[in-house]
C-alpha cells in the first residue's frame, strides 16, 4: 500500500485479516473517515480497516506495527478535537484508520448489579435501547448519542449532561478489554465493585484518546433508571446570577442530574437555525434537570428561581422540548460555519470574570468573529465556540486558552486534546507530568503506532 493506494504487502495482509469488503482503499469510501465532525480537522489515510472482533483488531495492530504504519482508532467520529482522523502529514508513514464500528456485540444485562459488557463500537443510543427494558440506564448522556460509540466515550472520558450526578465515563466503567499496538490483548471485564489487584488499566485508558491501546469491549456500570424527571429553564440576568443559582441548586436539590447553561448568542443561533425559540427571557438560559421524588423538590426549585422567569416541564414532550434547546446547540452553531470549539473548565467563582473578559479577548484575536458560550455549568465546564477565523488560524484559540489558564482552569474539560490542543497542553500540565505521559506511551506503544500527533503525548 502506498499513498497513491497501490497494493503492497501490508494491504494484502490486512485484506486477509478483515476480508476485502472491510478494507477500504477507494478515496470515495475513505473520505468520510478522513474528516472530523467539525470539518476543521482532516488528513489522508492509505486505508480504512473494519475488523469484526478482538482477534482481528489484534492481528491488524500487529501487522501495522510490524510494517511501521500509523493506526488511528476511530469510533463514531463525533470527537470535537480532531483526534479521530489522521493529521495532514503523519511523518511520511503509511496511515491506517481502524474503525471499531463492527464491534457491536451487547452481552447479557446483569440485572442484579446493573452491568453489561458491550463491544467498543456500540453507540450510546444502541446501548440505551438495549437497557431500556431493565430497571437500569446509562449514567452518561450527550447530544451525539446516535453516533458516539462506547469505546470512543471511554477513550475521551466523555462527560455530558449528567456528570453532576453520575460522574464522567471513568466513573461508569467497570473494566475493559483492549489491544496494545503489538497485538497483545488485555482483558479485565469482571466488573467487580471492589478489586484492588494492581494498576487500574481501565482508568488509564479513560481519556487516552487512542494513543495507548484500542478498546474492544467495555464493562459498563449502569445506574438506576429515573422515576419522573423534571426539567426547568430559568432566565438568569448574568453569569454571576447563573453561578449563584447553580450553587443553590447543588446545595438544595436532591437527585439533581445536571445544570446546563446557554448564553444569549447561543440561544439566538438555536432559534434561527432550528426554529426553537428560547423558552424564557434572560441573558443566560439555565437548564436544571432533576429526578422528582415528590412535591417538595418542585417547591424548592420554584423558591430557587424566585422572581426570575422560569419554564418547568415534567417528563414528556415538554421536557424533551426544553432539553432540545440545550442538546442541539452544537448542531445549530455548526450550521453557521466551521467552529473553533474550545471546551474548557474554570473554578465556579472564576466563571463571571472569565466570561466578562472573553468578548474583548476574542475581538482582539479575531475581529468580527461570533462567539457562543454554553455548557455544563454545574461542572464549571464551558464550551466557548468561535465562528469566523479560518480553520487553520489559531490566534483566537491561543488567546482564549491563555485566559483559561490565567483563571486557574483546564484547557480541556471533557473533549480531550486531540490534534487541536497539543500546543497548549503545557498550560494545564507540568513538564514532569508530560514526561510521565511519554514514559507510559513508550512502555505500551514503543513503536509509536497509535495516533501519533494526537492526544496527551506530545511529538
Ligand atoms: P471518535 O470521535 O471516533 O474518537 C474520539 C477519540 O477516541 C479519538 O482520539 C480516537 O482515536 C479515540 N477512539 C475512538 N474509539 C476508540 C477505541 N475503541 N479505542 C481507542 N481509542 C478510540 N463530548 C462530551 O464529553 N460531552 C458532551 O456533552 C458532548 N456532546 C457532543 C455533542 C455533539 C453534537 C457532538 C458532535 C459531540 C459531542 N461530544 C461530547 C464529543 C464526542 O461525542 C465525544 O468525545 C465522544 O466520546 C466521541 O465518541 P466517538 O465514538 O465518536 O469517538
Ligand atoms: C455539548 C458538547 C459540545 O456539551 O460537549 O453540547
Ligand atoms: Zn459538553
């Protein structure tokens, strides 16, 4: 196989492993795997392989490492930092995208402990559907549920809209099966609640972004299914006000799932692009979701909202409609151009000064750009999206991430580093930590097969 697609020994080995139908070399068939969801990141590959099971993944990785090729693991390709697609140049090495979408087995659901083992290529929506008949549900939820895979969600340690209650992906994983770059299979899927028998490989792979191993199966810990759910949208006068309400909610509302925020610009773009008007007046739309365990919770919610405009809906179409106005913000922004997506976190008290400084910082770096702020306020996690600068320009990224660091924040709250943020990783991690990352990488993938140039290991 060459960059031009001519067959060579690696191609024939890979074809023997996965079968001709699942080795894609035709440019038209490869195209969708070569560009990310945002359209900001793209790069060519020589082939896409779609292994059917763990054995085939191991054989593919062994062959690619032996041939000195690069392997980019890819699940649903909904990642927002360019880590799921090749870089523009991968050091002149041959590039193989390994798609996990055929790893779709869903094992028996353990109703007693609330666990299930699933193939890494199962989507979040498919898993939710499979557990819908049980008293359990998946603890993590996010807008890309129809395409995002469980393997990709572990690899990015995805967060989403229920972190306040159920934590991030790491908190919902009971074990993993994964394949190292040399083809070694590691499997620890027992799901024991207590198991202090050494290093926690599942936890290490959470957030590893395809740089240490390819996840092939995940033991998911499920959470009890909610009773009736209530969603409230509160119009807040400012970020200061929104943070104050969010803190009161966390202190006083039991069974709180999440507290999300959508600024006025993001509400406007949702209204325009999706024909979904903001449900109440207010600078910041604050969306509070909780499980209702009786009247007192709703009374407390009403008291917390006080004089602010509020819309409340119990489970059903009303709740879905309120939720849609948050769930689809990313989709709405993408209709206006190629976004620079800056997923960051800052300490809650820093949100008002950070958001106050933001407009001037953006204007200085990217005059005329549109800026939208929304995200998981309960986690101190804001998504700052900027539309206007060309995809390859990163002055505005630089300015915003430096502002984040100056406010004691993290340059990536939940999306990871990918190809988008390697340049700024030093703002959040010390040289000692970065050296340790490199040592872990060298131990598990000494040939540098897996996703070089992306994730937390700097080139
Ligand atoms: P991909 O995009 O295919 O890959 C992401 C990374 O994981 C890459 O580095 C890739 O190499 C690696 N990878 C994928 N599969 C494997 C595997 N089996 N083994 C090893 N490495 C692998 N993210 C959040 O955290 N919270 C949100 O609320 C959220 N909302 C979103 C809403 C929308 C509309 C969209 C488009 C995205 C959203 N995301 C969110 C981002 C994205 O959905 C998550 O990062 C998700 O976890 C990616 O899953 P994926 O299967 O698409 O992974
Ligand atoms: C969200 C994605 C962008 O929260 O993480 O909508
Ligand atoms: Zn998010």
